[in-house]
């Protein structure tokens, strides 16, 4: 009763409105009716939250503009007529798809788009682009066959000198973090295995990111760790072996809108490995983790990137090109 009396005294002092008094009264131990007409003042915290929200929206607007600038520049530089394009996943790639669809409609380009995820596939279909798959692209042909010379692509000799392997002309994808050697952490969206498979089918992996993804060393800006896709049966043994071999902590990624762990497009689990900051030989780390039984793929992309497009806060685009 003492608590109710105190709260009622505060309600009278604050001069709440009738409707708010009824809500307020429901939280109390009633001992008499609320008979005073009131009006609830706007809480000061709302003003602070609105100001914070406006700042957040402004910052996110700058980041989104940077993503768009990087995506548009990369598409304009690499997407040509009669080519096959690997389409990555993530928020920045959405702008790349929009630009590709815009150019296809305006320039009547003949393109085939190979997705790296369910999300990428849906974006391709939604924009009425031609959907391809790795069963058809890359494709192999011989001189004199109907397929030979029908497409433009990078070629690599197979055992037969008369055989030409047509690869994807380029793959455009995003990243969670990029270091000065263009080593990437990918897989924040859970699509790392498909992304790496598609990237391996082209000699040109083009990364489009905003300025917040550039880092002097991996783990400084992206603190969620390296994603590692694992078979569900093996996630506990893999956890223990990674921690024993390299240190740090590997945590099972949990789903946001369902009970239990996140399940990838391939039906597997993901471990987010928060590695020790002293690690730097990422090629050796990637090889060591990949050799653990039960590991499907890692989110470390080492020596695969051709060029990185950084969208900057001022709307410009900074390029970082591989020497290879």
C-alpha cells in the first residue's frame, strides 16, 4: 500500500493525462480510484532517442551512399556484353544488381548471372536478369564445336591442348573486412561456402565495400570473428580443435528468428571464431582450419581478390588493385 500511495503521489505531481493514468493505474495495487484529469508530458528520453536516431540515420545514409558508389563503379568497369558474372551476397551487392539491371535495360547487354546464395538468386530473378548456374558456367568446349567462341571469357588450358575452359568473366561480391593485403573475412551473412566456390570459378574477384570495411589488420573492425561452416555432426569437435590449435574462442552462431542455431543454405552450422589478435599468417591459418575433419569451408579469402572498390564517405571511390 505504501508503494501505491507513493506512485499515486508521483502521478498527481506529474499531472498525467487520463488515458495514461489508466495505464499507470494498472501497474499498481489499487486502493482508490484515480479521479484527477491529467496530461502526460513528453518524456525527455524520447527527445534524446529521436536525436540519436537522426544521427544514426545520417551516418547510415553516408554508408549506404558509399556502398552504392563502389557498386556502381565496379559494375561499370567490369560488366561487359556477352559475359557471365558471379553475383555475391550482402547489402552492397544489392546496389550492384540494381546497376546491372539498369545497364542491361539501357544497353541491351547479353549477360548471365550466377548467384552465390538464395538471396542473390532472388535478386537476379526480381530484376529479370538471366539466371545461370555452375553446371553450365563455366563450360568446356573445343575449337569447331558450336559452343567454341560463342562466349567471351577467360581461358585456361586443360590436359587436352585443343580444349578451352570458359570461366566466369568476373565475380562481384562484398566483404565484412579487408586488410592491406586484400585478405578478406566473409560469411557474415552465412553464404561463405557458395561465395568461395563461385569466386574460384573466375580469375577476377572484385570486392565492393564501404570505407568502414577497410582495416589495418583483420579483427580490428569486424569483431564477430571468422565464420567457419561446419557439418552439424562435427561442430563440437571442430570448436575444440580450432581453439586448441590456434587459440581464441569458436562460438556456434545462433539464429535470430528461430530457436537453435543458424542453418546455412547448405544445411550446415556456422562457428564464429574470435581469433587471437597476434595471428597474421592467414594462408597457413586458412589451410590449417580447412584440414580439420568436419569443416566445410572458412570465411578467410586469401590471395583471391583482384581489386577492391572502397566507397568513401565523401562519395568518391578508392581502388586497391592486386599486383598479380
